[in-house]
């Protein structure tokens, strides 16, 4: 018998007013995510992917429909209750890392633990263990600007998993990384989340992320449809600009 879902959305909708125009960012989305699943949503910019993450992550409220976290409808919760859910049940990974620049790698990962009232010794042990598992045991004392982009994102992954959340939400986690670093980063996220039995919901343009998906969806015009890695790779690559061939000059060999 399958465990209850970590996340369930029911006919989820979100609309915004831009002047005299109403924009429907999310339209009738029904999605269920279970523990241990690596779920990926692809789609063009402006399709509603980030809005969907914000709704599930309790950072925004829907116009219609429901979001349930561990079976609880979060729609009627007060801000303090939503903060508690974010603190204990949801981890966030952002495209631009969002590390605190004056804290070193260890302190950045410890911070959500200390905020959740975990004892300092236990917080340090947990943070050190996670950083070792993402390959940064030698970089604990380094500030963010002393780390590469890939290393910063690995710190962000460790931070997102620090409080053993039920769910990690990742918004373009490889968006600022080169192809090789991005592939390694998503492998670490995928493997670590599986070890922790944490559900991951990530939105991306990157076909390397899509290939790791247990379940793959595409979002277009605010609606969610099931997709496949091969279809997604074709759609993503089809819109990538093709670099022009360099011109051959008389001073260059053919």
C-alpha cells in the first residue's frame, strides 16, 4: 500500500491583474507527489512553473483550488502556521544559490537547523555530515565568494536537506552552471534525496535534469501535462540558438 502523498494539488489556479488584463499563471493543475520521488516540470519561460512552486511552497496563495501538504489543506492557515511548514517540511533550492555571504559553508547549512531550535552540537554534526556527502568536507570554512558556482549550489542542496524535509522544491537548480557542473549537481541532488527519502519537485529548462525524473511533466500556458525525457529533450534543444559557424579568414587554416 502506497504511503499518503507529501503534496497534492487539486484544480489549482492562480491569476494576476496586470493593469486591465487578467493573467492566468496556473490553470487547473492536479499533481500528486510521494516521498522519494524525483519529479521534474519543464516548460518555456512564463509558462507558470515558478508560480506553481511558489504555491506549493506556501510563498503564495492560490486564486482557486487547494494545496495539501501531508494531507493538510494549507489554504486556511495563518502566516505563522505556513512559516512552521516551510521551516520543518520544505527545503528550497534556488537558481542563484541565495547563500548568506557573511556565513561560511558550514554556517549556511547550520542556519535552518538553529532556526528550528536544534542544539548547536547536533546542528554542526548534521551540517558537517551533509557537506561531506556533497563532497565539500574540505570547504567548511569557506565563504560563498570563495567557492565555485557548483560548490555554492552543493552548499544550497545541503542546506535544503538540513532539517530532513519531506519535500524539496528546486527552481532551475542548474540554471547558472555549465553543462558538466550542472550534470554533477543534479546527480548529487537526485542521489542525496533518494538516500534521505525526500520528495523533490524541480522546474527546469535543462534536459539533463529531466533525464533524472521518476515522473516528468511539461507546463504550457499554466497547464500541466505528462511528458517523456525524449520529447522534452527535443523540445528544449529545438529552441536553443545554434551558434554561427566561424568564418574562415585567409590567416586561418581550413
